[in-house]
C-alpha cells in the first residue's frame, strides 16, 4: 500500500530500500575495520578519520543515486577517476594516506554499484580480501613503520655533503627522536633555511618522546 503512494511524482517507499540498507551496512562495517581497526592504531591521524569516513559515505550514496537514474557506467568511472586523483591543496598527503583514500573510494564504489548478478558471497569475499591484504601488509609484512615529519631547518651549514652525521645528531637532540634518514627540500637563501623531510621508525623511539611527537601530528 505504501509503495503505491507518491509525492511530487516520487514513490514514498520502495522495496529497494532494504537492499540499500544491506549494502550500506556492509560498507560501513568494512570501512570501520579498515580505518579504525587497521589504519588508526598505526598512523594516529584523527583528521583523516573524518575524511575517510565522510568520503566513503558521500561517494557511496552518490554512486547509488547515479546507478538508480541509469547513468552510463562510463560516467560513473569518470567520477571514480576524479575522486581517485583528488589532492588537498591545504596539506600534502603522503603516499600511504593517499592509498587508504583510494581504498575508501574503491569500497564505496564496489558496495554501491554491485549488481544482482554478483552474489553476496562474492561481495563479502571481495571486501574481506581488501581488509586481509591491508592488514597483512601493515601488521605482518611491514612490521616496521617509518613515519615522516616536515620541518623548516635553519642550520643550513649542516646540510652540506659530508656533514650528514652532524645533521642527524642535531636533529636527534633538538626534536627528541632517533632520525633514520633525511630528505632535503627547497632552500630559502634569503632566510638561510631549508625544508627537510625527517623520517624515523616508530619502534626505535623513546616512549615519552614518541608520544609527544604523535600528539603534535594529531593537532
């Protein structure tokens, strides 16, 4: 009875709602495991939790609506490509964070656009494999996690070739972490500064210093 009621030419209720709720619930479950269980305990970036969850949900419903109005699959893949290459201009995103962003988008598109020709078992297997491979790479294979911080460094004399150890020692003392390697970026000769990308292994850090560093990354 309710299914026959229309408002402004639109159905008040459609049985496809149950299919939508199932897909959305499965998508949220997989997303939660990927981001909150696998990603966050390692990287501790709270801002990205908001980004990943909202990105996935928005793209999921966007794909559902596009699929319902029978737009071409080419148009849908065009949107997928646009979201896949999206870059935030306010902050440069690391390659691993971009990979997680791509994974979030992929999960939304898969769960939203899957047709009735694909069984639930195949859909669950696909989502499960994405989670399994991500977990294995993060926790079992890549057991040492190298983090990175960008900073402006004023002791430009230590960046010269042959003074690498002095540079590392100075960074270790001033930042309070054990630096594994450094990449040199742009020089600012007017201010006598240089941009550095400082890399460090999380398992090598003093517990207190590392927690303070992680807190800085969350702010």
